[in-house]
């Protein structure tokens, strides 16, 4: 299942707090620790990851969820 919105668009639609939480979860799932002093570097990694086809192609909308 695919969506007309890219994962980058979905992340951009998040509030700052939600985006930081999403970034922390992604990093934790990758086995990385979250260091607030490396925010810019982590943000660059997240933006790079969001543009990878294997990420964007694997996103499925949450049943009953609302597109942003």
C-alpha cells in the first residue's frame, strides 16, 4: 500500500515535539544513542534516510489514520 504523501512530507507535517520523538525512535532502533549536542548531524542523517527509496517504498498508512 502506498500514499500520495512522501515520508518527508509526513515528517514535515509533524509538530517539533513529534518530529524529535520520531527521530529519537529511529536512532534507537538503529542502536544509536540520542545526544542533544549532535542534533544537526542527526537531522542530516534523518533527512538522508527519508529520501532513500527503500524507506519511502516501505511506508504504509496506518489503518484509520488521517493523511497529513
